[in-house]
């Protein structure tokens, strides 16, 4: 038997089997009208013994409130447009700027003109060095690069103002005197934050080539011996003073590319040590480490006249041949970091050793340490053998041409001059071969032989280095280790020439004023990069990032993006930061920040 149930206008036929009303549960919307206002509930009811009972109910709100919640849920679930922007690296750069205050510092020295519009000079410097910290671009490419970053979220700017033309206009206002004031104030600010003043500093120079035309007026860009081998191009010299412990810059200056290192050192030594002593007011003793290229009677005399300043330098073995050729039996292995690692690696035979004595140099008695590096000695001996073989092959060709009396091969003096020039290109002394000219069977003849005594003399210098200091009370290990630590300056120079970060070389600027601004901007970026490394080293993360942590940090953070979400019906977009990786999270933590609910927050 079937029974008809009428629901609306549709009839349904169901079996006449009596249902179990105790199990019949119904969920429905329930409306209440209170004082003329409608409120909605979600209810679940059931029949118990033939009576309807409310199992549970939940208040949903007024119709308007329900609609707002539905619209919000719909906008979150159905985004109309998504844009990802590089966030992490720009965030770190802005964090460093707020710590250093470079914008306010520069604007105090080069203030905004009364009618000036757009970013200030300090802001232009910041946007330039921040880019150099992450991914160096030309001034023409800055606008496009920043459009792919979250800079508007972090530090809003009219990006159309970041053009090369605007940079030239702004930097035109920065005089050479202002550049020096900004640089000194910037480095002073760095050292105000350091708990321990410098007590040992490292000084070195390098040069950067330019593509500046010979017809362009410039005092800085001159031709000289370029360390990148670009001798045909004009270059600019840079002198950099670095603290040994922190590897942070203390002082820098740009100088003419054709000036010898020792002359430049003499010109700035008074100013440099004046600034250095201001940094180091609590220390009674200050030691500067520099290369033999800075050695001169005037420079050493100036240091001797200062009671606080001491020096460690190197000395050419060719000016002290007897010392450089000291019998290896007199050398003693050193307890320095490099030798400890060699012991751990089972390479005890490669350990550096030293011989110590005293000698009168530059008018006073000096402590002399002669070091021997077996690894370096083997490399130089191998290189010498290759060069000698190259010379032999060329000399055989010389002999053939001379015998055949070819044009331009008939003058023995001209051939000897060619040989000397060839040795110069190979960086080898011409005394290693002896050339003899004469006749044989009424025909011109040239013979040559290797001078074995000269070869042995040269090989005796291989791996040898002479260190000179007036720190007589220092141990041999301290003297040698400080000399080896001079590579910290070289490390900063390599970073400044890296195509991945800073990238000071080459210069694409055509006036001395803009060259000085570019150098200052790159020094700021280089210093910020080192500060970032120091913060990471404190947290121990550098062991995971490796020796290239300075390069790895911006690259790792550059991969952290922000997401801008446009949703249907929303009045404004929603901005969220992607979930950071484990390493990105640890970098943020090391810098004093945390990630929470799509945002980066200060701890």
C-alpha cells in the first residue's frame, strides 16, 4: 500500500512503512522577528515520541551580516588577479638602511633645494646601493628592476623618477668635498655601533678600469698598470682600510689611476691615521698591515714618528737575497690556523714554517720573519719550468730566423731586445738563458743555454716571504697570521668586482664627480653586505651558507616573494608574504624578525 505526500505542487509516493521518528533529524533555517528585525538561526530538530525537539541551533546573524560574510568568503576563494613581487632582499636592504640612516645622513650634507621635487639625493643613493646589494643594474635598468620588487610595499616611491637622467642631475649637486664628508660620516656611523674599537687594521689598494675615452677630461681616470690586465684602458685607484677583526671598512679614498701605491699612501697617511686614531681612542697601540708596494723611506719614517702606530709589511726577497735563501733547516713550523687545518687533513708536509731574526732597515732595527710555504714553492717551480720551456721553443725559432738572415732578424742587438721583452711578458728574469752570437762556417749563428745556477737561485726564493715589523714583543705566529689576514682586504676587493653583488668594475661614468658618487655608493653597498654577514655569523647560519654567505644571503632572500591579491568586489587588494623556507625563516630570525599569518613582524 502506498501513501501520497504532497510537497508544493509535486506528489511523491512512498511506502506505507511507518518510519522511526526517533531517528528522523531535520536541518533547516529558522527565522525570528524581534522588535521588527529579522534574525536567522541554523537549527537541527528531531522527533522524540511524536514531538519535535531542537537538537541544537547556531545564530547566523541578520540578513546583511550573512551577505557580508558570504561576499568576504567569495572574494577570498575566487581571486580575480594575482601578482608576485620579490620581497625578501629589498626588505633586508631597507632594514639595513633604517639601521644606518644613510638617507638622512646624505640629506643633511646635501639638503633638498627649495624648488626640488621627487626623491632626495639621499634616497637616490639608497635605491642605488640597495640594488647593488641584491642584483647590480645600470641606472637605466633600475626602474624596471624595482617594478618587479615589492618596493612600493616597503618604501613607496614614484618609480618613474628612477632614471639615469635624474641620477645625473642629482649627483651633479654632490661635490668632491661632500662625497668625502658623506663617506667619513657613513663609516663613523658604522663604528659607533661596534663595541670593540679597531686595534689592528689592514690596508691595500686596487684599481678599476673604465671605458672612458682618451679625449674625455678626467683627473681620476688615467692609464696605468691595471690588475685586471686592461692596461689599454683608463683606470681609477681605490685605497681601502679594513679592520682585521670585523673586516668592516674604516677608510677609503679614490685616487688617480697612474699614481704609484707608495706615493698615494704617503699622500693620505696623515689623514687616514688621524681618522683611525679617532676610532681608536681607548687603545694605546695600533698596528697597520700593508703590502711592500707601500714601502718607502717617507712612509716608514712617518709611522716611526707616531708613538701609537706600529706596522707590519712585506719586503721583496730580491732586496735581501741572503735572507730569502736561508737554509730550510733553520725554519720552524708555525702554530697558525692554516697549519692546524693541514694537520687535520693529513698534510703536515705542507705546513708553513718561519725563521726569525733582526736587521737594520729604514734607519732602525726591525724584527724580520722569513716564511716558507711548500705549496706555494711547488706552484712557482712548476710555473718556472713551463716558462723556461716556452722560452726555449721561442729561442729555437729565433735561432732559425737568424741563421736564415730573414728580414729584421739580422741584428743581434734587436734579437736580444726581443728576448728581454718576451721575458717581461712572461714575468721572468732574462738571466735564465745566456745568448751567444757569432759565425759558423761563414754564416751567422746564435746559441743559447740555460743558466742552471740562476735557475737554482730563483727556485731558492720560491715560497719565501720576508715580513718586517717594529712589534718586537709579538710572537712569530702573531706576526705571520696578521700578514696572512691581509687577504680580508683582498676579499672585499673581490666582492666589489663581483658581477653578482656591488659590481664596481667597470665604470660607465664620464665625469669625476659622478665617478666619486658611484664609488661612494658601491662602498656603502659593500659595507652593508659585510654587516649582513656579521649578523648571520652571530646566529651561526654562516656554516650552512658556506664561505660565500655574503652572496648567498641576498640571493636566498630574493626568492621570498610577496603576493598581491585582487578579488572580485573588494575595495582594495590584499597583500601577503609567501611562507618562507626554513633557511629564509632563520635569516629573518637572525635579523630580529618573524613570519606570522602572511606578514613579517619584528620580534
